[in-house]
């Protein structure tokens, strides 16, 4: 009988930082897009607050606003479960002359 051949293990060089799969890259891209959207929403929120403050100053009133959606052509209805929040909010506001 002859000698048995030993199986050689195939060694693939792996970079120290590891291998990034398509799934990992997609996850990174998704996280980057989410951060971009959060930054954009924060900027929009700041702009809305500035405009509301400007209207309050011009009208001499306090404004209560309710946003159902932040994207164009994507409106939503006000849910009946939000009405108690308005009531609580109105109760927490100091007495003012005008509310718009």
C-alpha cells in the first residue's frame, strides 16, 4: 500500500479589519441614509420653529401646531388618540390673550 496523501488546508489571507460583506455594506449605507434623514428632519424642525416664532411675534399670539407628516404628498389624518395630548398641552400653557 502506498502513502496516504495529507489534505492541505486552504488558507485565504484575511485583512486585519475583516471581510466586509454586501450585507455589512448595505447596513452601513442604510445607517448613513438614516443619519442624513435625521439631520434633514432636524433642520426642517428648526426652520418650522423659527417660522412659528415669527408668526407668534407678528400676531401677538401663541401658536399650537400639529404635524402629521413631513414629506410632500404624504399626508396623514389626525388620530383620535392625540386629542388628550392637546388637552394636556393646553392645560400646561400659561394664560395668554390669543392662541392660533
